[in-house]
């Protein structure tokens, strides 16, 4: 089993005191331990943002990529070595703005990844501009009043479900226990798994605060939500007002992408050697 | 013997099939064949053609004369007629309304015969083949063989019908054709040369990549590169290769980087517009030192430009693409022979120096076909570069500072090591730093690779005499036309040679400097408007060329065209 | 009123005989006439693909842009001159692959555009590769059997609804009458309007043929579908088997993007001149 | 008088506020002030600083000496201590554990006083200001004024508390500080100079763009460019400007092209990584001849690199970005004064030549502040270039072939005209063509613009004597440091001057050639690793420089650093 000490990050944390990312990191550590797989079989892939720095703060294999591109990088790594548990740490700007297309295409391909969206409703690292997940009317440097952000937020849960993701959940940085469970399940799930994590940004976001979520978040599971019912899951996904559902919205079992590709059955692409004799035949067949 | 057949018509009329059949006949009888593909960016209709040049000595380029035109539409006559040689022949379906009949014209019932004899207009190809070879007085047996090879898989009946159609037209033509073709092949002697591949540049690259143990390709379709991806996909199940059509090029290349990071040799293929979308990730490959091979099959730009035409206009873009500064390697194969070799070198270079390697093709390189010696894939050697020793190493540093800038790689999943990649400036460990001294060290780490890369790259080749009055400076796929022009001019007694580059960046300059010193005049010949390679040379050496020959209409230059330019400029 | 003659394209059509794009072009011409606005007030914007050539074949203002970028180009043009009726012609590769992110972000912004997806389930112009809308198992040059395309198709209707589009419909190239109606409504609708148009590609697609759709397409409106019910619309959007719903899925009225931006009230940005005296004040306020 | 204050601490501790307050005090008393911003890519914590250089004559660059350090954390002492001049002073909060106290150190209760006197630790800024100005023996009245200006909007109470805190520290320091600062400003005489703007490069660009009747900006946030977008957004309602934060840079630039196509002057702002994503659309702008102005605030690459640091390393990338070949204009302002002017020129050039115009800034240019003459926006002239005559024209051709390559523009919505843009090679009408002659004509149409553009661009400027033994070759934001170095060296009797380019591409070469001929040695001084501008010069002219000075640690060079490099190389 992995110990907490082994996971101790090699880099000093640069997040603001009180940031919701701390809760996500703590849950991630617990989840990694709970998973019970060797440390070297885990890979974290992130984009760019406060959230995307998370992999530096936990001692695991990692690739801190470009803004918006964590999912395709993770996809490539996963398919070349399906033994890896590949986790994506992304922000709402990163994964739902710059990289949104990849999110839905990975969902419909049912790529075996666990995607954790550190959703704070702002672009934290670039100083608090409204993000794709910001509420309509949210005031920031690039959405001054009136009218604040002149558009509706993107709905990562509804879109993941409509997109074809097979495990779709929402977590809350302030609810460690459930968040750990969702993380573990997402990683263990074979297919595209999303956990949209409510993550207060204490520096910029004066709306989506700890208090805001503490007052509104409720557990879907405690209310006996049927996670096999897609339409119900979608209905729940539009609820974001006085009550905000947290927990697992939807899960289904479907073939994942790897099962449809020409991967070697008995080894991994990373170690596989092409049979040159077979290839020579291909060449020979081209001679007239 | 050196003659050219042009078969033209609408997209969807099977022009490529006629082209293939005719080429096969000649390849199989041991001739050298070069096929130029000319087509529009549409799926049906319009005007497409295959130009098949046949010779008993090797041919390296297209011709600008035609000896035999096989036209399925009136356009196919009109577009080619001005190139018809004296004694040339035009064969066309009797259905085409064309009044200016001359003795060299053969209006014949291609479609009708296909339908009546073969039962389907789809056999018009066979009819055309029969007619063409009758005009050339080529033994019918060879036609039969070609059709058998082509349609074998579809069953005996299909073969028989096709042969019957071809025979009908062959006989009819032999009987009716009153003109005489300048080419008479009745006493053809060459035997079948089983060991030649008849192949285009795209396919050569695909084979080279697979021979290099490529294990991952992600791509998004884009002319004229798509075939490389398709060829590899078609062998994926046989050879166990990971292949994925991505949602866009941003995804294609970053998937490739993930795959390479995890330990597979990775390849992405595209054309200029797709490469534009890969530019940011190119920098990620560079700073994270993740090997990747990128193929750009160039086409005329900017933007969508001419999607199915040719140009060499992305060189300076690729040499400088992406923010920041980093080493990269650019290779531009001259033809399929070199394409195979370049692919195998590309993967080795990428792994050895942990840098992005880019292959520059173009539509001409990609699509035009020639017969070349069979590739020996078992002889391809693989150098994966510096790999960290097996076994646990808690202190493993992905970006260890070394003398030559290359650090041992490990892969996520290696027991006992933690592998950290970051697109931010990083410590040796891979974690972020903003320290100015480390920033300097990491920039220098990357830049240190350049002299080693340069030593490993191939110098340019001089074709013709070592020293000549005029040197034509070329790179990539224009090689063949210019090579032929030099030979023709040499035969005319002109002192001219060719200095040709395959490895274009970073630029090896010593041969170049010598040649520039010795030649009276240096002429850059490029398939672009701004002489990009000449500009690159001047950037690297300060040396300018004396004259520029540029073609940028999207159609590959020919030897005659090059000669005309030189003559018009009073250079020769 | 615009006449058919005035709409006669300036360029010879390059589509294959029998292509579903002809039906879309014909419907577009009828719709443009029915709209009853002056010819110069219509703008067509397209990406790249067989479908994206459509604007060349009808004599209107047009911008044939880049692969995947029609929606943002259209957005910029619309906001600078809201008098224009801006129509986007896109393919399923173009709009749902390369440009998918823009589709959803335009939806949540409720940009006042009409987006016509020429949906043929293939990348036609690049020679028939499977597209994001191709059915699972579809065989093409880049998805050879087994297993054909190893992923589920993207659902443009469900995603548009989940994304926030306010007019979401499906048309069929083979049903001119309804298609014209949907097109006219989409253009007249103030907000982001989508018509996903079933368009057989006779050259490449041997599955999604005229016959296939003729046998399966049925009219939502004839079945009395309630277009104000979002959940019902979503439910219908997942129906794609023996029966394929065609018609209007969902419509709602919400403020569009233009209403939330700082556009001049009495003129258009294209003609507006910044009040330099006001700006000089801004400068002066910066002096200390 | 020329002295420097450095105020440092963690991000989030209000370092910028202290910096602003101090700067304001000096600006208002008529001094020349230059502020360098140094910060990490994080929101809280770490080490950030403002370096405030104050002088009674104009200052153009940062210093590498510090006379007064105001430290909110221990790091802020440690990082700057080595730069402290003799007689310099360090002020820091008594809460900082720091044992190596010297007489020039002033440990004082900043936070405690803020809390006790002002009621909030947020007023620590005011405390620091009070302490600093006491050390400098600056009249307290000026402190009061600055605080009033800064906090006026927040109400009298806030002003009063801040003044009280500042006063408390001012008095305490006056009483306690035993050392003497090298700087004594007790008898300051300068009067308030109301007419100077205290401004950074980003803001100057934003104002220049708005003065140019910019009507559209779409952008995606990226350091160090974001402020330009934010500044314009903040004035959008007042001035009626269309502004939209896009979902990514691909969208930002293509929205801009749509806006420009429809008739508005359009602007997009980004940094290198975002520009990488705009590359394909750059080509679309070019082939469709849609004017657009792009700002790239450069930062060290490749990839994410150092997000909040400075570098000049995207020049060759931007000069060659995108597939295909087309004209473009690159302008690199040296400072905010030139930034405003460059912005206004950029929009005129874009419209006049219907080409993309790119402005190259960098983090140093973007963020560092100086006081400069007030801009007169009413004097900015607008040239929208060739616009088609009003009224119906059914034969209107968007790409009419003209002598100089520029065709009259019309906009969709113009009654009686149909406007057709296409990213494919097109006819004069804008519709697609694959005709080779038209392809040639359209390539030549674009290329014809270059000589006209060159005539319109500004030649470089020679600073110092016309002829000198050594010429320092510079471009963009390194101007200031090198300019100061040249002045200092001239004062030492060295024959040295500076040849500086703002308009960097296409390159005007005549002055350059003259200078290269006359100078004994040419030294390229660049804030990058590979001397990109020198390479560009060699590409354009064949002329090489004799020596390269490069800085690529992400921190802007200073005059002293440049001098040291020259001296160490034995050049001076
Ligand atoms: C291509 C590109 N564009 C823009 C940026 C600048 N950038 C860095 S982080 C970021 C936003 C991050 O937002 P989010 O993903 O929500 O992360 P957070 O900081 O809120 O955790 C942006 C726009 C970038 N690094 N690369
Ligand atoms: C950046 C870029 N990538 C790839 C291409 C090549 N390309 C042209 S059309 C096309 C697919 C079009 O598919 P779709 O939008 O479905 O259009 P259809 O031809 O099926 O109507 C592709 C991949 C391109 N032009 N630009
Ligand atoms: S800015 Fe917000 S998201 Fe970023 S570290 Fe600070 S609190 Fe967290
Ligand atoms: S390829 Fe398909 S979509 Fe394209 S024109 Fe032909 S039938 Fe239509
Ligand atoms: Mg965020
Ligand atoms: Mg399609």
C-alpha cells in the first residue's frame, strides 16, 4: 500500500490559503491510497491553471501539458500503456473552455480516463476572469457590470451525459468522504469517468464560496437517486439553484475505446515490437 | 524509349483505375514508370488526369509532352491537346462531342462496348486499356495479365468480362485506327521485374514508419497527407499499431505526445493547415523533450489554398514554428526511395535527440508514383536513444543536465521511478522552476543538442560534376525535374550541376560554402514564390544566390520547364 | 422579394449527382426567398467540406472560412452588423469535429445565428473517412473492419439542447417542405438556432442512405411533440433507430448575446465612430 | 538624482499597491519614474517585487542597483540585498525573522501599526509608504496627497485611516531610524506635473487601439497580454466597443476576422502560446485580405515556459507563421510612447494594405511603467484604405486585380453588392478557382503589396552619433537599456551608437546597410537565445553581425548588464 509520506509532493504548494484545491488534493491522496495499486502505475495529466498544478504536489508520474490539452495527452498515454490508471486534473477554463471539444470526443469514445474538473467558476491563474462555468451575470475584469458575464454557464455534467460519458459525478472539495469515494470509483470505472468538483476559489470568486456550496450541496445518493436512468440523471444535472446535487449522476457499462483498437492482446504498445517479417510480406505484396 | 500517356476525365470515372492498369502493364514488362496525379478538390466531375511516363531507363519526374491521350471527357482532350507530340494519338469515347477530328484522333465506342460486351459501363476502363494498347501495338497477352492481377480478387467472371471488353476494343482499334502512333511496342522484349515496388511517396513513408516500429499514429484527415494514415490504419490489426482518428489536429498531436511519453514511437501526419494547429504542441514536445515525428504534406497556401495541388512553401514556417526557441530537425525526401529511408532516420533522430522531427513532403511527393527497388524492412535498425537503466531509482531525474543535453528517458509505469514532464520551465526533476539560473541551464541544455544533431545529419549531395559554372540549388521533391534538366543540359554541353538537400534544418553548411565559392552562378529552383530555401541558406550563411526560379501555380515543374526558365534568363 | 434567378449561384456546382446537398441548397434558396429580407442583408458563413461549399452556389454575401471556424467568424460578423441574417453552413466533420467547441460555446451564449449542419456521417471531401456523426461500426478507410468506427456518434441535437441552444431542430434533405420551414424559423429565431440536416452522401456512405432515412424519418410535429419541454426534447434526441424524429425538438426565448454586449443602441459597430472626446477624458483621468 | 526603491513580498500582500503609491508620490512631484514588475505565476505567496526607479531626468529602463528596499517578507530582503548600494536602507516588518541586522536595516511595526492605528492589516501598505518616505525625508504632505488620490473613491474614512497609519510610521521612523539613507529628499522642489501619464506598454496599446476607432476585440486571457483586453473591456460601455472573451484563441481570432469582414476595425490580443493557436487563421486573414491587428506580448517559451517573465523570442516565428506565403507587417514598440503610436499605425496599415499587422510586445514592455507625455487621441488620423464606392454594383469584385494589389473593399450588408470571401484560392469575384494562371495572379497580387508596404514603414533610428566604432543593433523593448548603456559608454568616451528597429518586418534595409558598412563592429543585443533579429537581418541582406549579446533568463537586461557584457567581451 502507498503511504501518505510517499505521496508527499516534491514541490511547495503555490495555491492561496483556503483554496478549494487543497481539499481536492487531500482527497486525491486518499483515493490513490485506497485504490491500492502500485505508485508507478498511476499517471496524472493536467492542463494549465491553478488546478492543473495539482500533479506537482503529489509524488506520482505526471505530465503538466498545455492549456486545454490534458485529455488527448492522457488518451495517448493510456492507450500505449493501459496498465496505467490515468487521471486528468483540469480546470473549468482548461477543460470546458480551451479543451472542451476533447472532453466530449473522449466521452463518446469512452476512453478509460478519470477526469477531475476543479470547477471554481473562474480562470484563477490568469487573475479571475469569468470562466465557461461562471454564472450568468458574474462580474470580473472581462465581464464588468452591467451586465457581468452575458451568457449562461456551461454544464459539464449534462454535456458529459449527453456526450456519452459512462460515469458522471459531481464532488465537492468540502466533502472529503464522498469526494474520495467518487474519485476511487471514477478511476476504477472502465470508460470515460468525470467528476465535476465544486472548488471555491477564495481569491476571486465571491459568489461560488464555501458558504454558498455548504448551504446548497446535497447528496444524490442520500436521496436514493437511480444512477442507471439517463433521463433522470440529465434532469438532475440541470438543478443548480437553492439545491445543488452532489454525488453520482449516471453510470453505465459500455465497451471502452481500447477494446476497439488494434492493441496487442498480450502486451502493451510501449513494449510491443512489430513483426518485421509480417511487414516484409506487406511490402512484398506491393511488388507487381 | 521515353513516352507519355495521359488518361483524363471526370473524378469518379475511374481515371485512376485506367492509370493503374496502364502503369501495371508497363511496370510488369520491366519498364520504368512515373505517374503524375492531377486532380481537383471535388469527389465527382471536374477534370482529373493521370500522366503516365514510360521509359526503358529510370525516370524521375513528369513530362510536359504527351504521346497518347485517353480522354473520357472533352475536357480531357482540351486540357492536354497542346502537349501532344507530333505523331501523338488521342483516343476518346464516341459519345464525346468533338468536331475537330484529325487523323490522330480515334473516336471509339468505349462505353458502349463495355456495356454490350462486359455488361456494365464500369468496364469502360478495360475498354480504354484495350484501345490504348492496340494503338501502341502492345501484345494483348500483357493486357490480359494486368486485368487478371487487378480483378483476381473479385472472381474469375469479373476477370473474364474485363478481358473480353479489352479484347473487343483491342481488336476494333487494331482494325480501325488509321493513324500511326509514334510509339510502336510490338516487339517489346523486357521481362517481368518482380522485385520493383510501384509506389508513391506517402506509401513509402508509411512503410518506413512501420519498419521503424512505429506504435502510435493519431491524425486528422487532410489532403495530401491522408494516405499515410490510411495505409498504417490498414495494417494496424496485422501489426498491432495504435491508430486513432482524432477530432482535430490539436488532439492528434497531443495524443501523439502522450503516446510517446508513455513509451511508444509516435507519428502524426497532416498538411499545412493541420500543422498550423499543431504549432503550440510542437513547443510542448520541445520543452518536455518528448520525441515525435510529424509529416507535413505541403500544398499551396495560405489557408485552404489549393487542397490537391503541390507547393514547397512551409519550410521557413516549420523551421521557426511555435513560441520560444528550441532545436528541431527538418527532412525533405526527394522521392519514395528516400522517403522510406527518411522515415526510419526520423524516428531514430527523434529518440536519440529527444526533439521533434518533421518530414516535409508535398502533394507531388505524396501522390506521384514510380517503380523503385523493393524495401527491406528487416534491415532497418532501431535506436531508441538514451534510456534510463532498469530498476528502481527514487532519485530519477527526467531532465538531468548532461554534457550533450540529452537525459536518459524513463516512462510512466517503470517500477521504482517517477517520471515528471512539464511544459513550464522545469528543474532537472521536471517540476516547475522560475529560477533564472535554471532557466539558463535548461535553454542551454536544449541548444547543446544542435551541434550533435548537425553531425548526425546528412550533408547535401552534388549531382553532376563536382564543379560547374552553374549550380542549381534544390531541396525535397523538385529534385527529379531538376536532376533531369541538369542531365539534359549537360548533354547539350552546358556546365551545370545540382546541389540538393534532403536534410534541410539545421543546415549543414560546409559543402554548400564550397560549392557557392566554386560555382560562377548559383540558381535556386523552388516550388514556391519566395525562394524559402535560398532565404534559409542566407540566414544560416550570409550567402545569397544569383538567380531564383520559382513555380507557384500548384503544378510540379518539369525538366523542360526548368530549362526554359534558365534559357529565358540567359543563364544557359 | 428575391427571385430564384437572383439567387442563381455564380459557381458551377461540384457535388456528386444525387448528393443530399442539392436538397439542402434548394431548401435554402426557398427559405431565403420566404424570409423576405433584402438579398444584401443575408450572409452565409461556412467551414471546409463538400457541405461548406454550399455558399458558392447561391448568390449571397459569403465567407468560406477555415475547417471548423465558421461559427466564430459568423459570430464576429453578426455582432458588428446585427442587421445581417447570418447563416452557417457546416458539415458534421467541420462543425462537430474540428469546430465542436465553438458550437457549444455559441449555444450557451445564445448567439443569434442559424446553423445548418449538413450531416452525412462522413468526411465527404477528404474521401469518406468516418466523421464524428458516423454510427458505431461504420466502415471507412480510417475505420476498417473489425470493428469499424470504435466509438459512438456525437449527438448534435442532444448536445445543442444540453449546451443551451434555444432553437434545436432536425431536417432531412429529402423533405423539402419541412426543411424550408425549419430554416426560415431558425433564421427568424432570435438566438442560437440549429438545424441538424440528414444529408445522404451517395458516394461514400452506404449506411445513411436516402432509403435509410426515407424508411425511418418521422415528423415530431405530426406527433404533436411539445417543443417547450426540454426533458422531452432530450429524450427524443436520443431516438435514432428504426424511427428517426425530424422537426423541431426544442425552442425557448432567452436574451441573445448581442443584448449583453456594449453595442451601440442606435447604429451598428461597423458604422459607429468612437467619441474621441470621451476617450480623451479616459486618458486625462490617467494623468496624475 | 537617480535612485531606486524595491518593494517586495508575497503575491497578495499588496506589493503593487505600495509600488503604485510610491510611484505616484514621485510622479506627482515631477520626477521621472520607471517601474519594473517582477512576479511569479501564482496568485498568492511566493516572491514578487516592484522596482521603482526615480530620477530628475528621463529614465528608460530598470536599474540593477537598489537604494531602498521595502520588504514584506524575508525573501524580499534576501533577493535584493546583493543589489543594495552603499548607504542603502532596508525597511521590513518587525515580524520578519531576520538576524543579520545592520545599521542600514530598519525593522519596524508595519503590520501592527496598520492594525492598531488603521484597524486593518490591509493598511500595511500605507505604513510602508510612511516609513519609506520618512527614510527619504520626503515631506509628509506628499504622502497624504497620494493616499487621498488612491483611496478617494472609497470614502473619507478610508483616506483618513490610511493617512493616520502612514503618519504614525512616518513619525516613528523619523524618530527611530538611526542610519542615514544615501538619498535625502527633504528639500524637494519639483512641482506637480499634471500632464504626464504614468502608464505601461499594455495600457498604451489599449488607448492607441481605442483612439484608432477599434470597434471589435475578442481575446482569451493570457499573461502578459490580458490587461490590453481588460482595459478595452472596461471602456466598452462608455465608447461602444464590441468585446468578447472567447472560448479559446482559435475562436478569438476568427471572431476578429468575422468582425473585420463585416466592417469593424478588429484587434486580438494574446501571448505566444495563444498566437500559436491563431496561426492557421493568420493565413485566412492573408488570403482573404481581411485586415486584422494582433498583439503578441511575448514571454519565455517554448510552451508554457515562464508565464510572467519576458523574452523576445517569437520574432522569426511570427515572420513566417502559417502555411503558404503572404505579406504581413510586424511592429515592435520600444516603450509606451511608441506603443500608442504603433497601435494607431497598425490599424491604418492593416486597412490600407488589407494584411495582418502584428505588434510584438513582451512582458517587460507590457507591464513596466513610466511617465510620458499625455496622449492626444483627437489628433489620431484614420485611414480605412480603399473602400468601394457606395451604391449598387452587381459586378463588384472583392479581389479585383489592381496595379498595387489592393482591391476596394465592400462589406456584407452594403446594398447592391455581393461580397464573397474565400480561404481557397479564388477568382477576382472571391469564388473558388483551381486555374493555374489565376493562382499565379493571386499570389502576385499579394506579393505586390510588399514594396508599397516597405515604403510606408518607418526606417530604423540611429541613437547617438551617426557613425561610431561600435553599433549596437536592437529592436523592440530592449531599446531603453541599450540606449542608456550607449549614453553611459559615450560618457566614458567610447565610440558607440545604437541602430534600433521598431518596424521589423518587412525589413527596410538601406539605413542598415549604410551603418553596417560604416561601423567597425556590429553587436546584436537581444532578449533571446538565438539572436533572432540578427538572423532576420542576415536573411534579408546577407549581412552578419560581429558579436551577439543574449539574455534569456526571463529578466529584462539593464544598461549595466549590457555594458558588462561588452566589457567582458573586450569590445569596449
Ligand atoms: C493557449 C493558452 N491560452 C491561454 C493561457 C493562459 N491561461 C493560463 S491558465 C488559464 C485559465 C485557467 O483557468 P482554469 O482552467 O479554470 O484554471 P484555474 O486557474 O481556475 O484553476 C489561462 C487562460 C495559456 N496558458 N495557454
Ligand atoms: C485544419 C484542417 N484539417 C483538415 C482539413 C481537411 N478537410 C477538409 S474537409 C474535411 C472534412 C469535412 O467533413 P464534413 O465537415 O463532414 O464535410 P463533408 O465533406 O462531409 O460535407 C477535412 C478533414 C482541412 N481543410 N483543414
Ligand atoms: S486563485 Fe483561486 S483557484 Fe487559484 S490558488 Fe488562489 S484560491 Fe485557488
Ligand atoms: S462526396 Fe458525398 S457529400 Fe460530397 S458531394 Fe459527393 S455525395 Fe455529396
Ligand atoms: Mg477555474
Ligand atoms: Mg460530412
